[in-house]
C-alpha cells in the first residue's frame, strides 16, 4: 500500500499531471479553456518567440532570454530563482536592471551628431507623439490612466524604458508590454519604410544634407552634464534614467575611465541583459499573458510605434518650411529610440532613391535625441499617471 501511495504521489508530481488544469468552480467557455490549457499554449508562444530570436534575428539578445524565461515560468517547477531575479531587477521597490542597461547604452552612444546639428533634437521630440497618442487611445479603450501611460511608452521604441515605466505604473501588464516593445523594435525595418514613403515625396527622399561639423571633446564632455542638469531642474522624475544614460556617456567621452566605460559597454550590460530577459520571462505565465488586454496592448503598441515614426517625419517636413538648409524628412523616422537600427533604416531608404545620399550620421542625431526623449517622456508619464 505504501508503494502504491508513493507511486501515486510521484505521478501527481510529474509535469504531465500538472500541464492540464481542471477548471475552477464557476469557470466556463473560453475562460475555462484558457485555465485548463494555458500552460501548453504559453509554451508554444515562448517557442515561437525563441524561433523569432534565433532564426529571424529579432532582438535576439533579449528575446531569447525572455522566451526561455517564459518556458521555465510555464513548467510546473520551482520558480524561486526567477522570482528573486525579478525582485532585484524589475520590482518597483528596487528595479535596477533598466537603469544599468541605460548606463551601458550611454557608454555606447555618440551624441556628436546631435551636438553638431542640435535642431534634429526636435525630430526626436516629435517622435514621442506616439507615446501620448497611444495613451489617449488606451484611455478610449477603457484602460485607466496608469495602464494607459504604461501602454503608451511602447511608442518610444525603448525596451528598458518600457519595463521601467510599466513596473511602476501597471506591473500586471509587464509581460504583454515587454514582448510588444521588443518585438516592434525588432520589426523597425518592416514597420517604418512604408510609413516613411507614404508621408514623403520622391523629391524629399532625394534631399542631400551637408556634412556635419566636427564636434570637440570638450563639447562631448559638457553635453551629458548639461542634459542631466536640465533634467534635474525641469523633470526630476526622469533623472534615474537620464542620470544613468549621461553617466555612461560621460565615462565614454572623458577618456580617463576607459576600463569603466569598457565594462559598461560589454560585460556589465551583457550580464544584466541576461537577467533582465529571464526576469521579464518569469511573468510570461498563462494567467499573466493570456488575457483580453494582451491583444489590445499589441494593437496599441504598433499604433504607438507608427505614430512615433510619422511624428518625426512630419516634423522634418514642417521644419523645412522655415529653414533654408533642408532636412531630408527620412531622418525624422529615426526619432524613435531604437538605436542604431532606426538610423540605418533611414539611410537605407535614402540610398534607394539617391545612391549618393548617405544619411546615417544625420539620422543618428534624432536617433540619440529619441533616447533622451523617451527617458524624458517616461518622467512625464510617471509624474502624470503615478
């Protein structure tokens, strides 16, 4: 009898016994189906995300650990390690992972093109329209102000910022928002070109821009300090993100802490990226992800991203009405924070219409402005919606 009882307990502890759950009292229809088969469905979704990261190369550095973390989260096993990593890295009481990644991004970013052509900052600012446009749409769909703010940040095309804001405003939406943010960042070369071509004429796409001036080392050192000071005075809520971004950049540009800068750009950001992905993946369980809100968030996310792209292009066209030195509107699409992918897309589309038109460095201006802009927008949302 003891042997039979032991075998029964062993069977009941296996994954096979726990993958399919019995509906709880009162559940019926689609709700009961999701409860019963949620884990197998999420495992298939996570395998699909792994395929996108490995086979298609869609943001593999984060999509692979997120998807793998999601697999583990949907296995009936001990999730203590992932819970600990989430608590340390993303939970709003601590949440250091997005900040460390921003520090690494700052150490890898060259603000020279923005300093050389400061007016391109307007393009990065205009691209943030997608954030606030999506916020209004989310409110119309019944989300509360905190949830709408978290959804809107997808339009900034900045994964760490999306995680940082969502963990503080609407933590229960983190799985859907993180997957949407990184998926659409990976799809920049697919989403942006049709919008860019729709909003510009062939003549505008052929506009050649003059070579940027050389930026001095002193300017590059002073710039992050000025940005941080302005942020501290005008929008303190954005200081955590902007502070880490500017610190990383200062270490890169000052030239006296190369070892620290190298660590930020390589070992540190790689380590944190691994843990950030696993922590986000820990929330990809069926009860967190398979909800009606997820589909709405995915739709609102692509609308936010599209509006952000359009905002930058339209701002460039408006600026050309008042400027003698014309801007190629294609670089406006780089105002989103997907560095440097969005700038490369602007350059690629420009070369299609003029083989001598090299827009990459010009597009990096609004692109890095978009990084700052998304962090500032995050501060605005935290102040507005918290």
